[in-house]
C-alpha cells in the first residue's frame, strides 16, 4: 500500500517523499482504521486523504466548510488528472444537478460537500447509491463546542454516518485542537478506536513577533516599504478598522483589497480572486476572510489587532508560508485590543457556557501577546505539545534589548494579589496598588490592606498591564468565566521569598525574517513571467501551476531533459506532460515549439535564454553556442538521424530536438515531412484544425487519437502554412 502511495505522490504531486507524519496517517487510513489527524496549517492535510481516495475503490466524500478551498483543491486535482467535484452554494441549480448525477454514477474519486448541504435526505441518497470507502472531515474542530469555530451543522455528521448500512472509514482533520478539543472531536464524530496523530504544531519557516507601543500606521508604512514585492494579509478585528487600514494603503499607492462581512457577495468574491491571482498584493480583512485560502506565496501575515483566541491567531498566521519558504507573522498589540475582543464575545451568539469558553481562550491569547517566552514554544505548549525547544527566530528569541530587574515591583503586585485571596480581578488589584478611592475598594475594605497604594506612582493602566504580564509569565493565574479573578501560582512563592528574580525586557522590537531564497535570478524571473502569462490564459491563479519554491529549484537546476525535469520537487508526470516542453525551452535556452498546454506565446523566452547562456555553457555538445544549436540538429536529421537518437547524441531532450527542427522550418529550411507526420495522421489533424481552429494546440491534441503527438501537429501546421494564434 505505502509503495503505491509513494508512486502516487511522485506521479500526481511531483514530490519524492512525504512530509513528517503524512505517511503514517495514510497507512492508518488505507489499513482500515478511523483516524484523527492534527497537523499545523500548511502541514499537508489534503494529501493525507486525497491519496487514500485515489487508492480506495469508490468515491471519497470530503466534508469541508471552506467553499474557496474546495474550488482550489478540485481545480488542482483535475489539472493532474484526478476526477473530482464539489457540491456547495456556489453552484447554480443546473450545475448542482449535473455534479450530483455524475457523483451517483461514480464518476469522481473525490466529492467535496459543504456540511450544510448534507441534510438527512441528501446523505441518505449518497450513501445508498454510491460506493463510499472513506469520509474525510476537514476542519473537524468545528464539531466541538470547546473549539474556536463551533458549527452546529457538524453535529449532524455522526448521526448520519452511524445510520449508514455499510459504514465507511472516517478520518477527521484539523490544524487547531487542544487536547480537550481532540477528545471531543473523537467522541462527537463517533470515531471507532481511531488512530490519533499529532504532527507537531511548530512551523519552522514562520518567524513570529509581537510588537507593542508603536505608531501602527508608521510601522505599517515602513514594513511594506521594506517588502515591495511580497504578498501578505493584514487582519483587523472589526469592519471599521479593516476599511480604515485599506484606505490608508490605497493612499500610499499600495495595491490592496479588502474583505469583511459587510461587503456584498460579488465584491468579496472579486477581492478574493484578485488576491489569489496576484493582482492585489495585500489583503486587509476581518477573520471572515481566509479559512479556505490556499495561496502558498503569502510572505507575511500582520494582525493589526489581537484576535480573540490562539486557535484563530495561529490558523490565520499559518496562511503565511504555505509553500514552506521563510515568512513572517506579526501581531501589533495594544491593551485595548482585549476590550474589543471582550465586547465582540459578549455581543456574539451563544449561551453563557460558550461565552465563558471564549473568554478563557481570550485570556490565553492575551498571555501570548505579553509573554517573553519563545512565541513558537508558547503556542505548541498551549496545544498540548511539550518539550519543544525555543525556535531561535521569533521576536522574543531574537530580542537583545536591555533587561530590567523588576523583582521589587513583582513582589508588591504578587503580595497584593495574595492578600486579596483570589476573590477579585486584575482591575481591582490594580486599583488597590494605585491607592484608588473607588467606592468598591472602600466598600470591600481593600483600602485597609498593607499593599494599598504600594505602586501609587504608576498609572493605573500600567499597573494592570504589569499584572497581566505576570499572568503571562505564569506567576499569576486567572479563573475562567465572564468575570475572572486572579490568584497566585506556585511560581510566585520563590519571588515573594526573595529566592528568584524577575526580569522584564525594556522594549519590544521585530526582526525581519530572512528573505526566502535570496535575490531572484534572471532565470527565476523568466519562469515566473511564463507562469503568470500561462496562468492568465488558463484562467487560474499562478500558484496553481507551480509554487515559487518549484520555480526557484527549476532555475537552480536548469534541467534540459524530461528526466531532469521530473527530479525537481513539485513536478509530477501530469505537469511534466502539460508544461514540460515550455519549461525545458526556458531552462534549456531554446525556443518553444509550442508543445505545451499553451504554446508559442512565451514573451519571456528571450530574457530566459539570455539568462541561461550567461549563467552556463551551451550544454549541447555542438560547440556552436545557442544561436547555432538548432542547425546542428538539422544537419544530423538531414543526414538520416532519428530525432530520439539525435537528442541522445547531443545530450538534449527529444522535445528540444523537435523544437530545433520546427525552428528550422520557420527559417525556410526544407524538411522531409513524411518523417515527421505519419501519412494516416495528416488528414485527421487537418480536419481537427478546420473544426477547432489553430489558436491553441491543447484542444487539437485532446480531439485527436492518443498516438498523434504535438510534433506531428506542429509539422502539419508548418507544412500547410497554417498560422497559429
């Protein structure tokens, strides 16, 4: 089974090896075990159910609340030859019926379905008429009331699955689950003795930072000026702030979009598409944006305000660097952010129990914003993963600012909280330390405490901030609920006894993460330009063709044969078939003959050839240099050599040799067309050209028998003087 999975990984996705944990998850599913997999955002969850779906007989149902992600994944699967479709509210009635008909006929390997679409009758029809080997539930934390994004529609899944006559395997996936949520997922979905995988929450390519006490607008201006070509997301807590930041970016001349719940469906969809297609560089959004955005080249995520919980923060921050390259995640924190989030929770839907859970999560988020521990370590510890070493690259790990001895101030604050016996919150403790004459202080007799007024020279707001910092560092704890009280932890005792010092850094700063891949080479830029043009013609986002990391590896490896091309990470057989000719034409410094999905339209080839010839020798073995390389191929062909033999002798790919001959034909040299175009194929090609036109070769290739190759099609076009495009 695993050998087959590895072959699929290479053929479909172009990767030689699985990421950490993926192989074990796939082995569990294909071995017949219900599975719960917790992987970080960008950790490759989709591969863990897509590969089993390809291996198992029948149609795998993928339950996902993320409409845009469904579309991205279905498009990507179709492009590599895997039949897939989705059912959600974005489809018209006719489209919906057609997809459902094809699904019931077993025409797909994967069918993505929104949970809201899976009512009892729909689920019953699918389960009765389809062979379903596996149900994969994405964003499975939505089933848990203890999760940050509880959705009642998920609660029905277990009932429907349990009623199936032939219950399939069930695999649940999430990126953000504490141990309590993971246990709840397993129980609520009725998983049967599941194999559980927790695949490390640390994202090694992300550099986390928290910035406080700064002019946000000035910081943002400088930050974006230092990253003129990077794509990023700025998250704000409210629609009002989203509009304000978006307006500021436009004023600065930065191409930016906006996304929040107050915009119309069409406006939101347009903003999202422009961002995915790299037409806008920065997206400013509330948390309404992005759960299903699979855009891999987001280089930074900046939180303009603190989100309401660590799950949301890490999920949103995790949209940076999904291609595995170095990326930055910054939180601009101000104490009033906490009040904004409290207001949103109190005004939101949900009963008091749910709000109590949300408030508890808010306090954990607040502790993250104030801690001086390694930020990555803080997060993975929150999600229940112990023993992770400091990352060495977050803002806290890199901060070398002055440390102040705050032991005396800590003793005053801790002593005050201890004397209040855990009956009051931070606000009341701050008032006692300030020496406030607030009526509640007098009513409860707190002015008679020995710690009353010990920090009267401090502003009350700074005392509150100091107390919250002590919470974040583990000296104090806050109770759960809407009105949390504060009390001492065991860590406070050594400080009060004088056996432990407390130090706090003087300021907070941000260190820029290392640039991904360094300075771009001319060949990389040529490949990126080709990708942009090809994606535009195909009507898909550029990343749907190849990630930046793949283009960068292509530029470094400069393959000249198909075998070399297939050794590049991210290029599988399907993409090599579709784009290999064009890529080899660029990396090999040759002119493209058009043997690709969209031929003879590469305006970047001249610059690519120049970049190539300046960076390495000709490599053809002819000694002629690039300008005469095609003539050497022509002479060998005219002497009776077969194209495959010529390519092997010259150390070039067969496609490049074919391109050489087409170039010679374009330059008026005579060719024996009977050696290029089989007699029986010529009339078929001419008929297809008359019926479909010659603007694009892919429709011609698809309409002709499989044995008709692009070389013959090009030959017919040139022999008969038919213009392409």
